[in-house]
C-alpha cells in the first residue's frame, strides 16, 4: 500500500509483489513495443490507486489520465475526453472519418451520433501517434463510474494494443457491496489483478508505522481484525479514536463519504433492535462479545437481533465482534441519535467489570448528560493510571472529558490545564489550546495563570522555535518566579534549551539578564535538584564563559548519566543536558543521554517531543559515522513533525547528506533550510546549514567556497554547536591559504578543548593545530591526534585525521608513507559512506602514483532504511521482541525482515551480522 499519511508523507508499497511484477511486465512490454491492458480490482481502500502510482513512477513514459465520476457517468464520452485531451494535437494525422468521428464524440461538431467503431479506431491511432515519441501509459481510476461510451471505446482500444507501445490500466471497485455500481462488462474480458487484504505481517507493519504511542492490546487486535488487511483502514484508523487506547469515540473518515452513504442505506433497512445492537458493538472498542451480549440483554434486545446483524453482512461475532469494514463502525456510531448513544454507553458502564475501572469510567462519561463530579473524578484517576502506563494520549482523552464534566468552575480550570498539558504532549496542539481557553474562562489564581502562560509558551516554541517563543518562555518563567521557584527554574531551563535552537537570533544581552535573574532565584527548600545543577551550569556559561562553567556542566552531565532524568517528566531536562555533553566533547555521555531521551519519549507516547529526541539521537549517529542509522531516524522525525504540525528537523537531514557527500541533496536541503531558518528566525538551523555546506565543500576539496560558507558560524559561540564548527573552519582556512583567519579560531578552540580534556576534544585540537604547524612538529601532532580520536566514538573524525596526515606526507614528498595513510583513510571513509571524503582520499592517492583499492569484504547489496535499522539492532544482540518494541513492529514482522536481510547479505545467522559492513 502506498498513500499519503498525515502531513503528506508517503508510505512504501507493502507486499503486492506478484501484483507489482504484473504491472512491471506490462510497463517493460511497451518499452519493446508490446502493448497491453490490465484491470486492477478491489474494495475501497485496498490499494488500487497505490498500484497505479507504482506504474506511474516508471521513468520515460508519457502519462495520460482519466478519473471516472458518478455525476459524469451519464455524459457520453466524458472520460474519453479527459484521457485524450493532451494528445489531440495529433488528430490531424488521422484519416478523415476517424477525425470527424472524434470531433462529433467530443461535441466539436453537430454531426449527430458518431460511429463508435470510428471513434475506437481514432483513439487507437491517436495513441499510436503519441507513442511514436515515447511509450504511452493510460491510467483510468474509478473505472466503475465510466460512461458507457468511453468504456466501450477504451475496451476496443485495449484489445488491439499488441503491437503498440501503449498500455492501459483501469482501477475498478469490486461490486461486492450493495449500492455499489456493478463492474463494467466492457472490461470483463481484459486481464485483471484482484487485490485482497494485506498479509498479517504486512498489515501489522503498516499499522505500526502509523502508531507512535502505546496502544491497548485489545484495541490493537480489534483494528487488525476489523481492517482485514485493508490499507486505507490501517492508515486512517490510528489517526482517530484508537490512538487514545480505545478511550475515545469512533471517528468519521475524511475519505468515506460515498462508502458511508451506502452503509447508512443498509442500516436503514434493519429493525431498530438490530441497529441498537450494532451501536453497542460500535461503542465498545475491544469487540468483547461477552460485554456486547450483557449490554444487549440489559437493553432488552432480543436474540434474533444478533442473527439479523450477522445476516446483514455488517457485523461478525466470534471470538471478537468485528465490523465488515472500519467505516461501518464510524457510520453506525455517527448516524445514531445522542440519546441512543448515551443509553448504550450507560448499559456498557453497568456491565463492565469493576476490575476495569477505566472502561467503566469512560462509558459513564459518555452516558452523562450533565456535569457530574463523581464521573469526572473517576476519569481523573483513570488518567493517572494511563499516564503511569505511558499512555499520554489516553490520559489526555480522560482529562479532557473530566474537565467537560466538572461542575465546579475552579476545579474545571485545574483539570482543563492538566488536560491541555497531556494533549500537548500527545501532539494535539489544537485541542490543548482549546482547553487552555476553557481554563482561562473560569476563576484562576496567579499560579494557575502562570501555568497557563507556560503551556502557551511551550506550544509557541513547538510551532515556531524562534526568538519570540524564547521570550514567551522567559516571560512565563519570570511570572512564575515569585509564585513557585521550582517550576520557575524548570521553565528557565526550557528557555535556555529553546535558545539553543534560536542561536544567533537570541540577543546576548537578554540571555545575560536572564542568567542574572536565575542566579538570584533561591534554591529549592530540599536542596538543588539535577535540573538546578544543569541550569546553574548554563547560566555560568552565559555569565562567565565556557571554561569557568566546565566544572558545573560536567557535574550536571555526570548526574544525569548516573540516573537522573529517568522519568517522562524529565524529558526536557535530558534534551537540555545533551547540549552541555556535546560542548564538553563527551561523546559517550551525549550518546547515552540522547538514547535515554528517545527511549523515554517513545515509551510515554509524547509525540510533540519525539522529533527533537530523534534528532539528537541522529546527530550522535552522525558523529559515530552511522549515517544510515541517522537517516532512518531523520525520516521518522519528519513523519512525526508533519503529523503533529511542528517544523521539520532539517538541520540533521542536511548534516547527514553532507557527510555522505551527496552534493545535490545537500544543496537542495540547505537552500530550503536557509530559507526556513531566515523566515522563522531559527539560528541553529542556519548554523547547521552553514556547517553542513562546509563539510561537503571540504570533502569536495573546494576550500575557498568552504571558508566563505562558514565565516559567520565560525565566529559564533553557540551552545551545543561549538564542538562541530571550528574544526571545519580551520581546515577550510588553512587549505585556502588563510591561516591568518584560522589562528584566532584555533586559540578559542584550544581554550575549550583544554578545559574539556576528553579524547575527542584533545584529538580535535591536535588535528587542527597540526594544520597550522610545519615540519616534524606537525607530524607529531597528526599522530597524536589520530591516537586520541581513536579513543573516541568519532570514527569519521579518525578517518579524516588520517586523510589530513596522508596529504601532509605527500606534500613532504614521503609518497610511500602517504600511500599507507591515504589508503587506510580511503577504506575507512568508504566503509562509513562518506563518499566525498573518500573521493578526496582517492585523488590524493592518485597524486602519489597509487590507485585506491576497494575494501575487502564490502557488501554490494543495499538494504532499505528499515532493514538497516533492524540489522543494526539485531547485530547488537537484541531479540526480535526487543527490536519490535523499539521500532513499533511485531516480532513476526521483524523475523520476516530478517529473512530478507539474510537473503540480501548472504548470511544465515544473527551472529554473522555483527561482522558485516552494512549499507543502505
């Protein structure tokens, strides 16, 4: 299945191997002047359009399209006119009878009814003329709505394409549903592909790709059972009620108009008792037949209603009650009257066991017709349990309903704020803002108003990540300071972390004033918390500079590495702690904190935080040279950002492309990022773009351009970015013959690395200093740099140090020694996938009179991004269950992927994956 998900992202075409092969054979045929036709049939949402899009993706074809429409099904030749419009310029090449027949068919003359045979021949010859330039692919979607005249003409053409480089593909809906149009008889004689539901593994994989939060197991199984492998259902359902763990109402599908109308017509034919039974099944998300029967009995529904419901084909009752199609569930629920829904929920609340208080509370809430404190309090308790299980979306649903049912205005405001916080965490910013407005409409004290201001500021930063959002966070923190010191310091920490994103666009004076304000805040009564230590370190860095702040920053990082920040509520602290870890050149701490942050965010289902967490973890992968791992996380970050409506994390995307040496993609992304960064005022993105361009240009050996690109970023002292930029600046400047520009940057870099003392820091300093040194002293610096960097996790930095050393040896005339270092650098950079730097090493080798040798044991087969992530995780010893938990896939799906991975790589065991150089 391929389709557009939330935010417009594309889903890979899962399964359908034989169907794709059939389409591919048809496309290959027209390239060798063997035409043909194919009819793709299936129920709504089964993937007909996706298979057509697979055909349309084939290069080198002229594409003609038409779409059948119900309101045009009686207009003669309407669809044919759509299809042929772009190629009518070849009409003059047709014989006169055919040309005149086509004019009459399209209403351009008043010659009466055209000869159908002449029309068919005209279209055939028209397509043949168009195909003389390049093969033609004609696609007709929703063919079941074709007008009969168009259908006859196209079927005529389809049967006569054997020697023409023309293919016709029709997508037609199955006529298995009542009130659906019958299949066209004209197409019945053509070859067909009939699509059924996805296989279980593929369905689970597609569903998992849409769910980024914990989901009730019973609801998960019900979705799979009810969808019956229908890709559209699997794509749409997770974006409705089910993301809240089943504690929400069935949602109406945005693409379900015609289908829903047909189901409504079928419902109208059923007795009232049967419709009520169906409503009970629609309102009970787990599909438990015991609850269904008990609620039906309580409402006095006779047993024969079950028989009628099953006979209608809309509901099947076995181990689980499931509807014929997910749209049936939403149609049944949405078409019922409000009183009927409340009666059904009341009955369900009465029959749900006391051991399931959350379901009882939820059904009680749906049955309530007025505010009820007892029900609201029960929902609040359910929210606490849901959040403890990591179900942020479910907690948000409980709290929202609790706020709506709270009779006391003051208490309602408190619950509305709590609900808004949960809604924001779950990625539903619109609902969160609505709940904050509800809270503000009631009586709030100063602390509550400060809390509302803080939440609004957080959401402003989620949306924009600009200086205005930072100022709002700082304003909320100042508002909170005299009321709640602990919360105020937490908000100040968020503001500092937000300022990292805004970078150069945050005024230095404002941050210094803020640092002084924070310093004046008294510590908490119980002593400093980990976040207080971190905040004090950041304020010290702003007030006194990096070197003076190192002891406090290191203490904070060590505290978080030692166990602080293990709760979901500490996610923002881990985000803030990653920056100092990077500034300290402590790559082990950075990787550990980024990994823990991502684990917490995933486990808690905090969609709003997930793009940032994925990006920090991806950057740690880039540092380690694990570019494929980083790219996979970037793809996920983009999908989540589109879903929750936050800016895309382009700074990591462009960094990965640059390190890979992909000039076209780096340039494309950098242009977009530069525009976006300037428009939003996001300085970090601008600096990251300048850094990435510099990395690419250094790899390509265009040093003057690299220097010009990073002049601005090299002069900045941005938190969590200084460990990246100076080394690129110094390399570009020295190779461009501008050591005068490199010297002041080198002095600042040395101050920072000396204060850090890590292997990464010291190796970086030695490598950069070697570029500014001559003679034997330079060689000593290069060798020490390689040794130091080898002790870090920065594999690409080691390889680049070897490249620089090899280049220096060649310039010194020591060709034999240079070849050893350059060959090693080439092999290492090639293995990492740093193509531009590997090519630079190859050019240097050629200058010594040698030729770069390919790596021994290189794996030529490329894995998909998903396969690569699975292979990487399995290679670390993770089980299928552990990998599935991390990637939101079932263990069975992981095993299926592993079979493909083993086949591609020519291995037979998990152990063998550990020794392979994996690529995507």
